[in-house]
C-alpha cells in the first residue's frame, strides 16, 4: 500500500526557466529528467528523494512550506546558500521566532527561504 510506495514532492513555478536557473545556480541541483517537452523537470536529491517542478498559475501562493531538506549541518548549508545570494526569512510570530534565520524547537533547528517563484522552502537539522 502507500506506506511502502515512494512519494514525490511537486513544486509549482510560474516561470520554468527562471526557476530552473534558481534551483541550479543557487541551490546547486541538476535536472535529471524533462517531462512534456520541457514543461516539467525532475530533480533528484539525497537518498533517492526527488521533486517534480512544473508550471502552474498557483505558484508561490501557499503560505506554508512546499518542501524541506533534512541536513546534517544547518550553519554550513546556510553559509553556502547565502554565498550564492539566497536570503533566509526572519519570523517573529506566536510560536515561531527566528534568530539569524534559524528557529529552534520540536527537536529541530530550521531555516526558511523563498525560491524565485515565492515558494517557501526550508532546511532542517534534527537535534
């Protein structure tokens, strides 16, 4: 059943070329497969995980996380991304406060950023 089937995240984008540039130049990812004559891309990440990027007019409209990467060294990943121009979000909300882009709680340290399309993505390190 579904408990043993792989799951693939979907990331909507308004402009596929602009998003591809962000994900490849800023995040260092490589598109592994193109779909529908280039209307969608598959990116592989660690441990067999992957996500599908596709054009959608709803891109960037969610106020919730689209995806997050589980990392071993949050500071090192943030430093590498900042060096490529990625800006981490700062939050000061009830139950969520970041300091230098990082929130700690619930057994993890997490940092959020937006892609070129306004999607909210995150890095998270279990503690």
